[in-house]
C-alpha cells in the first residue's frame, strides 16, 4: 500500500470546505486482502480522528513523511 496526500485549494461545488483528502488504491482479490483493507481503514480513522494528527499531516511534503509519522 502506498498512501498519498492531496491538499485542495478551494471548496468543491455544493460542499463545505475540504482541507485534506486521503486516497488509497488497493487491489483486493482475496478474503485476506479485503479483511486487511477493512482493518487498515478502521485503524486509519482512529489516527485521523484527532486534530493534532491532521494538522501535522497537512504540513508534510511526502507520503513517506506521513507513513513515518503514523508508525511512530
């Protein structure tokens, strides 16, 4: 899995201002991969449900920086 980071410069039409969007592309061809991906999202939601973590991520320049921050 390779996490990515995108920071938007303006609001989307008809939506509130969006500051950070996380995208994850995975190929799930087995029950194990589906289970692993679901667990990733559960863990990821816990990590990103924190304003301090989100502010830190917004200041990072690369996917590697984000990865290293979250595995500390």
